């Protein structure tokens, strides 16, 4: 009888929703596990392809960064030592004493 006061319709709906989500997740995990068990060679090939693509992507990104750093260093060797052109930095001095 004590649960009647604390267990509302909203809690019942939330519990049912959580149970449905847990059931669907469990069935999906079992299905995915069976699929991996049956097609393990295909999944190994897929995982290897993902790692190769990730590796080549990382190498490409590193090359882009090296080229950008080289360009910044080269343009920073100008006589005035500025990397960016047409950039003015203004500092307003408002010192009230």
C-alpha cells in the first residue's frame, strides 16, 4: 500500500520506456554479436580498412601542419618580422590618476 502514494503513472511510463529501450539494446547487441561471429573475416577486413583510412588521414593532416608551419616561418623572416600584413594593434591608454 505504501507504493501507491509514491508510484505514479509517470513513473510507470518511464519504467516501461526504460524496459523497452533495454530490450531493444539487448536484442541489437545479441544480433551484432551473432553477425560478428558468422562474418568474422569480413569484420576484420572492415576494421583494418578503417585503421588504414585513419592512418592516412592522420598523415595527411600532419603534412598540412608541417607545410603551414614552414610557410609561417618563411613569411616571418621578413625584415619587419611580422607574419600578418595590414594588421594594426592599437592600445588606448586611459590612465586616470
